[in-house]
């Protein structure tokens, strides 16, 4: 039967609802908008940094989509061997420098008539492991979630812009403003029942009937437990969402050998990894 035959968002419901991973698409990095904001939430040792590093590896192997510069802002500085030491910071104050410089590049590119003289600046910022300082609720992060894509629309150099991966162990460390305005939300292994319910309420109840909410809960449980270190990818930027399968996907990271994502010999002179 249907939960509501007159509601196009309603989905067939039967007793003992059978759900399959195969009903959902596998996430692909090429699905992301050109300039994106994505959050990754998981408990400690849940595979957050591994997933993000793997996505960056795929981007940097892609000549069309690779980033010109990648910045890591991290309280620990752990992981992400492909980012040169010169681009690693331990405070969110680095965001001021990055965004100010990007705006200067936008202004320059808009002033130059010769397209060949415009500067390539496709930026990725990884904000990782800062939650212990309670610094993820920051106006600068919210501005990037709300307006970060404008760096791309203002720039006359095709492909330029700022993208963000925001990594945290706790959902509540990320403001609701960011959560509702980001493009993609990756989650797995959420131990807090309160946080799990918040994710369900914000992202899985496209059908608000009792049957629809039950399917949302079961879909979350099914995907999050289907494979170790598998993430649910909630594609919030997708328009015309009519059912869960339209925007709820799964993401698996695959091991790849570390390599230098970018940088000059000077950028890498203090590296212990390469």
C-alpha cells in the first residue's frame, strides 16, 4: 500500500520493509559541485581522514578537477601526507589569509582582459580535528558554507573557487547553519542517539508520514552497518528530491599510495614524508 496515494513523495510501504544497498548509488567525487562545502562526521577511528584523503587523491589524479593548492587546518597536523608542510596550519586564523588572498585573485582576474594572464586558483581547505577547542562553530566557517561558492561565480578564471572538507567527531560541534547550507554530508558510526536523531530529522525524513520516517530510520541503519568504514553520503545540493534514493548514497574509500598533491621543492623542503 501507499502511505498517502495523493502525495507524490510517498513511497510503497509493506510489512517487513526490505531495503538493499544496491538501491542507492555509490558516491563519486565527480558528482560534487565545482566549489563545494562538505562535512564528515564519525566517531574516533571511524575513517574520516582516510575518506577525505582518498577523495583528494582522486581529485589530484584528475587533470580537469585537481586543486591548485590545498590547505590543512588541524589541531594535530596528523595525516594528509600529500599536503606540503608550508600549507599546514594549526589555527582557524589561517582562513583569514586564505580568503583574503583568494579575493585578491578574483579582483585581479576580473581586471585582466587577456584570459591567458588570469591566475589559476582552485583551492581546497581541509579543517580537521579542531573540535577539542570547540572552534568549529566559527563565523568564518559559516561564511564559507553560506557564500564560499561566490568566489567561483565572481572569478573570470574558469574552475577557480574555494571548496571545504570539514571533519569532526561530533555533530553538535558544527553549527546548524553550516549543516543546512552545505552541499554534502558524510556520516557513519554515530554513537550518540541524540545526534543520530538530529541527522535523521535534518536529512532522512523527506516523507514525513510515519511510514516514511520509518523507512528513513531503516535506510540509515542499513547503509551505516552494511560495511566497515562505509559512509553515508547525503547529497544535499541535489534538486527535486522525491525519495531517499535520489540523494542518499554510500561512499567507500580505497587505499592508494601517498603522493605529493602539489607544491614546489621549496614547499616540501621540511617534509619528513617525501
